[in-house]
């Protein structure tokens, strides 16, 4: 399998981290959405939405959207539960991540980290993203005060998805001291067998 | 089963529409996020995120997030395919809907429809939402020029999820004449056996 993505993107880190946790081989193809590569005809033929990450299967087919890739790769492993209700809880967190977490915490991080985006970081926008991101972290804190992992007693792709940008929440301007259960959960994720940091890529 | 939601919300319409298509009985409990009901302790005990829709199972457990509810209700029916790659394509559209479609088209609709949100409808914001929503509609148009349904040859929960706000895109200020394949697909959805419009609720 081949994963097209950027080493410094949390969304692209998600499938790399899951593959590391599962101990599965894959090829990382560095593909940037900031230098125009994802808008070339060649790339758009692979993924009409023009975004990364993108998973290429051994048969040449593609799967886009980071959390759809996690569900595909995790199916049949301990990272995607078999019980219908447990699965639904995992799905719930994955949609929460894309709707309530990533558009605030990842976007605020990008406005701080990438100089070409700095002009978009108006005080009003940064304040709005701070408030909405803190709400998302509070939802995680409430759950993680009750269970060690987001979907309950065992780690799942929900933890992989939400780890990606929560680990960088400090860089994005959020104070994780206000969310001690989230901070403890970040440490638990880092201790999972096979864990690799965001800058990791396999030696092909 | 019981679905908490608002009759005029597209996100809440999604599970109602799927239940109608599947011909399954359920109870609709009108629950508004605009009158404070979803922020009461009683509701927050059911759904800590304080949002609708919310599915209550017969055993008293809950599932939140509209698209997670669709996957739960659709599992084992023709609306969620069994093949792993076909499932991944459905998941891809569901995440696309929550990340690239709903935050533009549904939000622009809400800024037009609800007087209490009108002060947020600045010209810059409305222009940005128009551009981003048109990009999402263009992605759908590309797919629907190739296949009758978003995930291929058969209708799926991806069509249910994306129908909810696309049907109201005109109200939100988008010109569907520019997306003829999307317009044709809306008509196909309306012809599905069991189809019901957004203001429908079952007689309990």
C-alpha cells in the first residue's frame, strides 16, 4: 500500500500512525497541498477532491478522507470494534473530529505555523477558533474522565484520529493544563506498542 | 427507536429520511437547539455534545452525530454496502459531507433562514461560503456525471447524507442550474421507494 501525504500534516499522520501501530508495511509518498502538487491533473486523476492523505491499494484503487482511510485499514483489527454499538461510538468520534475539532484546532495551528497563512489570522478569527477548540477539548475531557480511551476500555481509530491534532494543541495556542485527562490520554497513546511520532516515515 | 431532532434541520432529516426509505417505525421527538433544550442537564445527560440529531436505542443507549446514526441504522441493509472498498467509498462521502459540504451550504442556509443569525451574514462570509459550497457541489457534479449515485451504481447512506442540504442549496443561494447532474440526482433520490420530504414525521 502507498500513502500520499505531508509529513507535517496531522490528517496525513493519522494513517501513518495506524499503520505503525498495526506493524504493517507501506510506502510514504510525500505529496504537498502547499506547492500545488495536489492540484496537478496527475494527482486529481487519483483524487478528484485534490487533498491529502490518499491511500492507494495494491490493486490501484484509491481511498480519500483520513478517517475513511482509518476505518478501512482498521477493519478486522482491534482498532475497529465488531459490536454494532461500539462501532457507532467510534464513528461518532470520527465525525466529531472532522466537524468540531479539526476545523478549529488544526486550522488555528495552520494559521500559526505557516507564514503564507498568517494574514488570515485576524484577532477575531483566532479568538473564535480558541473558544470553539476549547469546547471540543472539553468534550474529550468529559469522556476521558470516565474511560481511558475515547470509545471506552480499549484504544480505537477514534484515538488515532483525535491524537493527530490534539498532540499539537499547545502549538495551536490551547492550554492543555486545563484538560488533565486529555493530557494523560496523550501520554497513553504515546505508550501504545508500535507508536511513532508525526515526523516518522517508513524506510522504503 | 426514538430520534431527537428538529424538523427544519437537514442534519436531523437524514436519519428520518433513512428510516422512511427502510420503512421502519420510530418516534420523532422535536428537540430544538435554538430554544436551549439541547443545553439542559436532562438533554446533556443523553448527549454530552448538546447537539441534535440523537438516536435512542430500544435498550436506552444513545448514538450522536447524524452520519454515525446513518451508518448504524443502515448496517445490513442495501444502504450500506458489505464490500470493504465500497464501504470505504461511502465513508469517504460521509466525511466529505461533514467537512466540505455542510459547513458551507448548511451554514449559508442557516444565515439566510434564521433571523437571529442574520447579523453573522457579513458579505465576506457569505462570499466565502458561496465559493466553498460551489467547490463541494462541483465535486459531487464530477462524480454524478459518471455514476447515478454518489458511491456508484446503487443508492447508499452517502446519498441520504448529501441530499439533506443539497436539496436546499437554492435556498442557501447556490445555483443548481450550474450542476445539472446534481439536479438530476436530487430527482432520483425523490423517486426512491419510501421517500419523504424534510417536514415529514411519523404519526406516533
